[in-house]
């Protein structure tokens, strides 16, 4: 079930047009952990609590019900608890209890006890070193020697950082206030770029009745932008060569392409794709049905 829910999360993300980087930026969950959730393999998760929190955050971001996903995550850790819960054996009490109950020797538990003892020794060594440094600091203070603490060193570095930032800011202000030969009043300025209404392709998108989400790619750029157009409002896009859009609410979308109004173009499909060029436009659903079957003669100016 965890693999099926992970696959469903991946399909939902791809349908909404989100990349891992966009989800990570919005949820603060690293891309590596998002991939683990989608694959249904939680062996490399930092722990049960983290896995539950990541799954809940990701599911709510995608608009999915988190309850069945969280149930699968908890069930996974119940099955794999013996191999994934090192903290449960840190004190070695499980080994003693098992032997007292007459159970057979478990090398795995013994190994975990050994690792716990090694970890405790390491912590004790660090504590002893810290106590020695603290005693040395008290001794230096009694002898009149200055005591350099971490907080004082950090304070000095912070002061130098603030002073450096102020200097950089002052230099930037002086640069902006000086006379700039490339001001708009200079006769050598290049001609202004073409305005949107002078572009070869002008597309006006309106949301009718409901909000419409859409991804837009202009002139073949690799990076696409994502828009949510509220119901009753519109947005204008322009391009020199092509505009590609993908929408998940096409039934509530109305388009105006170079002055031509386009309605009922999706053939009843809610998720739909459209390509606009300087010579015309074409559309297709996710199954890539031919545009002629979906748009009809009134929906494709290339025919």
C-alpha cells in the first residue's frame, strides 16, 4: 500500500506540473526525502517522526488526504522497527531482558548494545574534555589571564561582519548616486524593446466561473512559469515564436489568440495542452489525441 500511495503522490505532482525543486521550496522538505516517499522505500529516512512529518506535509501540499499515507508510514515502521530503531536499544536493557526471560541469544541486539556502549564512552570523553577546558579557563581567570570564550569570538566576528556590510552598502549608494552616462536622457541610448502588443504572438487567458491553474512556457524556454488565475480575471502573455500552456481546468478557460476568441477547445478534457505559434495553434490531451479530433475545424487555424 505504501508503494501505491507513493506512486499516486508522484502522479498527482506531475499532473499539477510541479518539479521536485518547486515542492522543496514550498514545503521545505528535501528532494531526496520526496523521492523516498514516492518510491515507498523509507529505509534511508532519518527516523519515524521525520517520515510522518514529511508525508503529512507533502500530502497536504498536493491536496491529498494524508490519513491513508500516514497509516502506511506507521505500518512500515512497525514492521521494520527491529532494524530501524537503534535508540530503543541504547541502554542495552533489551539484551538483559531477553536473556532474563530465557530467550535465545540475538546477535543483532548484542551488536546494538556494543554500539551504544561505544557511543556512551565517546560522549563521556567529550564531557571530560569540556570540563578540562572549563577548569583551565577558571584557572586563567584567577591568574589574571584573559579568558577567550566562544561567545566572545563570535561577538567579534559579528561586529566585523556588520562593519563590512555597512561599508559595502555605502559604496553601493555612492555608485548609484554618481552621474551615470547611460541614463535615459542620453541620446546614445538604444531603442526601447518591443512592447507586448507589438509581439507576433499575443495570448489573453480568462478564467470563467472557477479558478484556473496553468503552466506557461514562452519561446521554448526550459523553465516554465506557473499561474493561478482567479475566476473572473485574465492574464496576458506575449512571445516572438511560441507559447505553450498546460491547464488543469480547461473547461473554465477562455482564450483570445491575436484577437481571435477561442472557446470550447478542449473536447471535454479538463487537463489540456495548447501550442501557439506565429502561424496558428494546436491542442492535445495527455493521451496525445490528434488535434482534429478535439478542436474541430473551428479550433485550429493551421488547418
